[in-house]
C-alpha cells in the first residue's frame, strides 16, 4: 500500500470513530496532519489498537 493510500485509510478510520476523532481534535489535531504527537498516537492505539 502506498503512503497516500495508507494515510487516506487511516483518515477514514479516524473520522469513522466519533469518540477518537473528538479526542484527537482536543489535542489540536488537524485533518491534513500527517505526523502525530505521542499523545495522538496513544489515543489512536487506545481506540483502534496497535498494528499487528
């Protein structure tokens, strides 16, 4: 999977999880963001799990 494709898929997952998306917004997340803070990464792992 290419980088753009992976970012698009992740964006769909983030927008599809209302609680996660709101938690990310509360940290200053912007939808065009491609690099996540450690707190944002922790939230993503908490809500959708770590990659296998």
